[in-house]
C-alpha cells in the first residue's frame, strides 16, 4: 500500500479523473465490470481504491496501467486511519466525481462527501439483487444503512431494472435511478472453434457429447444443488450429456460441494468439476448449453459471457436474466430442479441446428445491447451530464 500522497499531475495525462471506491477486488461480477470500465481506451483517467486488498483483479487492473490503491480495512488497519487515507487520496487526485461500487463502496463514497465536505458529484453503483439467503447479519444491516444514505448520491447506477425495483422498495429514491447494464469485451468473449476443440480434448470430452455447464462460486444463492439435481434427472435419460461446473470451491475435493454431488445421485463420470478458473472465456467455448439457475441475481455476467461465446442459455426467472437472454435461450418457470431440467431438455430437443440459430441471435443481442464500448459511452455520458 502506498503510504504517501499520490504524485502531483505533471501534465502527462490531461484527462479528468474519476475515483472509484469498491469493497475489494477479488473475483466477482462487480469487480470484473469495474476492470472493463477503467482499462483500455477511456475519456477519463481512473483511480481505483479498494477498501480491502488489491487481490487478483486489482493486480490485473494495475498491470493495465491504472492506479490501484488498497486501504486494507480489516487487516490491521483501523477504520479511522483508513478513512483519513481515503480523504487524502481524493484530495490529491482532485477528481471530478467519485464512483462507488457495491454497498461498502457506495457508503464510503458518500461519507467522503459528507464528512470531508467535498463538493463533488457522488455516483453509487448497485450491482446486486436483494436476496438475503446465506447473507450475514452485518451484510443485511449494511444494505439497510445504504437505503438510509441513498439520497446522498447524485445518481444511483443499477446494472438491472430488477435490482433498481428491489432497492427502491426498501427506500432507495426512484428519482436517482439510472440503469446501465454490464458490458462485455466481444474480443475476449467470442466463439472460438479451435479453443473449443482443444479444451474439450484436454478434458476427454467426445465430439458427439453435449456439454451443459454452469459457472459460479459455491454459495446457496447460486443453486448448485438445483443444477446437480436437474443434471441427475437428465443423466438418467440421456447418455450423451455431460455436466460441467466451474467456480470457487466447485471442486470434488471441497467437502460441501462433494456432499451436494452425493445427494444428487449423479454418477461422477457424468460430471466435470473444474474449480475456480481464470480462463472463463475458454471454459464457455466448451459448452453446448450454459445454465445460470440462481435463486437471485441482478445482472448475471456469466449469461452475457456465454451468449458472447455463441452458447445458448437456460436461466431462472431472476433479475434481468430473461431480458439478457431474449430469444437466445430458455427461461425456466422457477428455480426448482424439475423446472431447470425441463429448460435444459428444451435446448437438447431443438438439436444442434436449433441451438446454432439461438447462438446467432445471442451474438447479435450482445453486439446491439451489451458491447463494452456501448456501456462505456453511457458512463461517459453520465459524467458529462453531471457537469463533469
């Protein structure tokens, strides 16, 4: 962590600065979207402040030439000292706006404005749905604290209509709402037949096998239990389908995940459990069908990533999942295993030609609505509209 102030602007970069404040920079949808926004070509100079550590995504952002600072709250650094450091960063950076990300980052952004009396536009970034399944009491309290403080934000940027409606129901002001969906690099996420063949060969997947996959960390809200139960139902009827799972702790060596596999009754040889992966685009290219069957979502990145790789999707009716998929997949009736199995069966029954047609519709949808340049332009327009 840098101890001194940021270096003074020497005139080498004359772009105006936006300071981004986020809880942490470990792997996650919000962190990935922040990375996409601040790296590459940009109208603004960006500084990223993690309330925790830099973690893996912070290091990647830094390698791309963006200033990343970590306050290490919870790792021996007190709240008061960390807040003073945050105020000093803002003072030295002289930003035209502060952008919060997620609950902790949003609250911290507003506190800088209120306590330090900064006359700066503060934008909040709300990128989660409101589902308290598996959440700690402290997290719930912070969400409600966010509702109490939400009027301190000049604009609240949601990544989904569903997330906006849920947060406004607990007190977030409707008048501050702006929805900007997640954006995706269509150079990074794209159909890649050579990668598909290589990856499938490395895992022993036959050319005639259909692979249904889901990517996400092991957490009750992600509904791995439902996916595995649905997989077991399909495996009893179809010998040509294998099921791939990837994500943090999604590993047969991890006891909680292994118990879910045993409870489902699915044979181990029908599963590929890859654990956490950094090559998500390559993993997506292996799939014939992608599934996101969460109990709650705002804007699931994995759905956009799959569509961009030319993979039709099965999703549960949560968050903006149905809007993202459009006619490039199937929306299940609910999150129950039977509904998930029915959704997967529909994509199996249309055959490779039907899935190919859906894949083309998904690619077109990603280009029109969710390309990274389109989303970056909307953030730039937000900053301009606020007089910055």
